[in-house]
C-alpha cells in the first residue's frame, strides 16, 4: 500500500464533523491512530485505505487478525482517524463474521481494484467498522 507522511497529517486538529466528512471525500487514504496498550497510553499511527457506506467507515487490516493495529483495537477500541488534517475519534468495532468481512472486502475491491487488494492484503479474515459523524 502506498505510504504517505504520518507526521504531516497528524499536526492539525479537527474543527467539525462536517469538515471531517468533506476531507474523507477528497482522499483515498487516511491516518489511523491506535493506543498500543490499554495502560501505557502510547499511540501509533499508520496510513490506511478505507471505504464508507452510510454513516460507517470500514477498514481492512493488511495482515488480517495478525495485524498489530487490529490487536490493539481489540484491547483499546477508541481510535482516531485523520483525513486531510481533520480528525475524528470514535469507537471501532471488530467484524469477524465471514459474510460481513466479505462485504467489506468487496467494497475495497470496488474502490481500489481487485488486483491492488490482492497485492497488499494477505489475510482477509477480519475488518473494522467505525461510526462516522
């Protein structure tokens, strides 16, 4: 997956839910920030692809349930998304039902192309759902 500067995206703060949603419409990649351990409070950020449907945003971990950020979400589900400098913090919900994961995978294939999804995503066993403002 193409990588962009995480530092640049993390500098600005959110101004409104409307601006966050507008920023999502203008980008193909966002920055996901997760808490590494519930008690340490350390955070880590990475660029990720996403899809939206209705008032939900969906993520696919590149290595599926083996992805470190996915395991961190299981421990501490509050995540921050940054799109074009606009931030949104919400509670992520893991998706493990194979039929629902397949729906998310198909949305990713439609948005990014089946070849790129196959190229970058090695395990398609879980997804994550995040409510949008």
